[in-house]
């Protein structure tokens, strides 16, 4: 089997997710061609109709690749391509009303996925409830649950002995800020690398500044104050380069993942574990397959936002036990490299294309 791999520009994140899949396909001898849609033209899209590949893998093909299906002619072309067409849904869109208010993009991602799913023959999602919903809506498609993955060559683990403190990288949605408040209230300081240009800023400092300045002024003030650090951290726009991201994950004793719009495990989970970070991860309630990927206190540390007292006790005990933390770090590295690398996931995608969902 030969495959084409198509992905939108922003999936060339510095942790190399899309190119990791391309490299994996090349290693397996199944790569026909790849197209980064950030550099593609309409002509490139129409030429997919003449591909010699047996299958085409579209990363974010439903919800993040509008150039593929932004006209009736393109939709007709995509639908009539003879090769098998697999869309990897990278966003979660199964939500309740609270999430809808917190994360309005969820509704848009869901609408785009449902609108475009019929253009493909196979769909993969890392949120098992999304898979159930899609199977109900599109019983004639091959649809499967498959966790996200990581390009393990992008990360170099280090010993935990010299690490200190906690860090979170990501956008500070209202729901996430409320959880950070709980960390802070329990005496657990979390350094925040957020999308407002605040490198390694203590959350309490960030909060006090935000009260006094509007978001735009805050961003400019912080970037001036931390100009040298910002220049080191930002490769272009707000993206990290791989070396810096790896250093962040290895700088802190704990890497905290906060609740977000994705109800499965995001790529951040696999990145942190691949880098040897000790991950504090919200327990994925109602998603048994996802929860079973890793064991609490063996590969990572689960916490329940509704039972924070139990987590604080675990956290305080582990903070004094570097040997246990090193074991958790090592176990996480081993499991991710064994089961969740881009190479392993590409093998599973090829098997899915050949044999359908198990």
C-alpha cells in the first residue's frame, strides 16, 4: 500500500506531529507523497484526483483543512477520488452546555466535522465519545478510536533530580484559571506559559497584572520585561522550537495539564511523557479507553478537580520522593515510546486502511 499524507500548515508544530507521520510512512516504505496545505494551491488539490496512492491520510481533514472542501467542485472531486480517504479528527467536539460557553470553537469543530465527514471513507478520532457519535451519524463509514501520538525523536529525557516547581503551557481559559486557583490555594505554585506572551510567569503575578491592565497592554508590558526570554522561547509567532519545549518539560518537577476542550488526551500528554516529564493529568471521566492508556502513579499522576484534597496529598508526598518521581518519569517514557510513537500509530493507520476497524 502507498499513501499520500496531507496536513494543514499549523500541524507542522515544532514537536513535529505531521512530519513525524510523514517520516514514519517513509520508514515503513508506504509514503507516496505529502502536501503541506500551507504551501498548496488549488491546482495541488485538484491533482489529488490523479494520485497513484492507494490511500490518502488527511490530518485535520474534516475541521482544519477548508482549502480541501471550500467549493462544490472541490467537494465533488474529494468525494470521487478512488483511493481510500482517511481523515484524522484532531479536535474533540462532544460537549455539554458548560463547555459550549467556555470553548465556543468546539461547536464550530463539530459542525465542520459533521459537514465534511461524508467526503472520506475512514475517520479516526482520539475522543471515544466522538467516535460513538460519528458511527451513529455515518454508519456507512469506517470509523475508529485511536489515541494521538508523538514524534519521539523530538524529545530528550533528563533526570528529575535537579527539577523544581510546576509548569503549565497553554491558553488560560476561564475554566483553567479556576483550577489554577485551586492549585494556588493549596500552596502549589504553577508557572504559566500562556498564549498572552507570559514566559515562566508565576500565576499569582500574572493574575495581579491582569487586574490592572487590559490584555493587549499586558502582553506588550510582559514581552518588554521578558524580551530576552521571549526571543529565546518564540521561534516564530507564538510557537516554541523543539529544544526550548523539551527544556521546559525538563525544567520543572511537575508538568500540569489543565482541563480543556479536548475530552480525550491531547498531544501535550504524549509530548510531556516522551520528554520524561512527570505529568499531572485530569482524569478523563466517562472515557474508559482513554483512562486505561496510562496507570495512575505508574506513568503519570491523575487528579480529579472535584476531589482536589486527594491530589494535594499525593502531590506533597511525591514532592519529597524523587526516586518515585524518577520511576514515574521512566515508565512514562518507556510506554509512550513503545505504544504511542508516530511510527507505531502509522502502522495502526495502515492496518485500519487495509482491514477496517477492529
